[in-house]
C-alpha cells in the first residue's frame, strides 16, 4: 500500500494537535495498515485522556479530604497547645490530667487522619479489594474485640441468628461491620441486644445489624453517611458510618436501612451484590 506525503503530514499535524490538547478524531474506518495505525493512535490518545482525568479526579478527592483533615484538627491542636502552655506551672495532679487529655486527643487525631485517608483512597479507587468467601460468624468474631468494652459498659450483648458464606474483602468488611455494630450499640438502651443476621437471594448476599433504638427517619439516615454531619457522641467525628458506606461501595455493594414491623429499632443491611 502506497502512502503519500500529504497523508503523513496530515497525520503528523493531528498528532501534534493531540499533544497540544486539541480534540480531533483521526480515524477513517478504511482498510489497510495506515488506517489501523490511525485507529491505534486514536485509541492511545483516548486512553491517555482517561488516565489523566482519573488522576485529576483522585487529586481532587485527596485535596478535599486533606482540607477536611486540616479543618478537623484545628480544635484539638488548639486545645493541646493551651494545655501545653499551662503544663509547666500546674500542680502535679493537674499536670497528670493535662498529659492524659493530650494523649487522648493524640489518639483521636491519629484515628481521624487514618480513617479519612482510607476513605480518600477508597473513593479515589486507589484500594484494590480482594474478595474471598468467608463465614459471617468469622467476620463477627473479628468485630467483637473492638466493641467489647462498649458492650460491657452498657450491659449489652450480641447474637448471630444465622450463618452463611459471603464473598467479600475480609479486612475491609470487618472495618465496615465494626462501625455499623458500634453505631447500633450507641443507639440502643442499657441491657439490650444487638442482633446480627445474614442470608442471600438471587441478587445479593447480605448481613444485617438490628439495634433497639428509637429508629431513624429518612433525613437522619441520609445524614449518617455524610462526613462530619452525624455523630453518636460529643467526642465523635461523624465518619464511622460514611467510612462503612465507602467500603461497601468500593466492593460494589451498598448499605440499606429498614424498620422492623414492631416499629422499634433500625436494621442496617450490608448488601454484597453478586
């Protein structure tokens, strides 16, 4: 096949245009090696554009989360600076109190930064979830140590009605389930029971967590999954439930809510779509 000089010059100009950011379609849908080359160049350019757009999206997501981290850290940092200034001249008992409070704040700040960065990575698609089949009873057994103190303080207990295998990322699902169960504990009265159940249908496998609280309306439910808009206690940041949702979305799943027929409590349902 003969390729004339004009065709080569035209292709060269279009490639230069691509480099400059111009929009053009060099495909001609003809037969022959030269047309195949045009199509390959076009495909390469489109792939590069997608990668650049994905990079920009990840950058914007990370920038938003870094702004959130900066905003949320201002108050505890200011408090710690004030206590540090007072520490030297305080009596021993007060010094011990200041040091204890500073340690608590540092722990909360570490938790906040770690979880916000995890959310940023998940929302940017920078975390690869590894799905394997695992029993729900095993997932729950890994959650319990993280919430056992809360259960003891409130005189509460947990139960698992059924057991089945769920295909999911073990580590991240435990993280999401921990936040859901912790939320259920904090919304249930003293001496109550947090009931976990599981099963599957033709569309998805599921894990449910039922609390014994007063229930939630649609507005409250929506706020639960927006960062910093909902917290179960004064010292919370309101990111536990949003992190759980990010984890489920990252695995191609979702979180739904239901109200039992009795009208008491709320059921949170983690859905793992097949």
